[in-house]
């Protein structure tokens, strides 16, 4: 019993559960503003706009991931075709990394 259980990181995708979240938000807003349906709708429209933005950001992230994977595969194909260039490529990457480190510190 002295052993600790490992922590499990679970990432939930809020855009997937938005209809449920919206209903809960609507109930909460209706209790906060019982005589003002216009304010409730305004807050819900803000939540809808935020949800739309999150979906667009997720699509952009997926697209960027695909482009990064394609670029990595192209680089690996290039290096496999000419292994003698690997040390030069590593030196260039190291120089770029050192320059980036100097700029960001």
C-alpha cells in the first residue's frame, strides 16, 4: 500500500463536448439572469464564437502537424539519399539553435 499510483494525464477535447457544456452554461446563466433573456443570449453568443474559434484553431493545428511531418519526412529522405551531408546539416542546425538561444535569452 505504500506504492503510489501513477498519475494519468487525460486531455479532454472541449470542442467535442460543447453541446453539453453550452446547455450547462445556459442553465447557469438563466439562474444568474432570470429576468433578462437578452443577456443570457449575449453570453451564449460569446461562448458560441469562442467555440467556433477553438474549432478553427484545432483545424489549423492538425494542418500544421501534417505539414511538419511531411517536412520531416522530406528531410529524412534527403539525408538518406546523401548521407555524406549529415554532418553539414547537423552543424547548420546547431548554429541555428545557438542563434535562436541567444535571441531568446
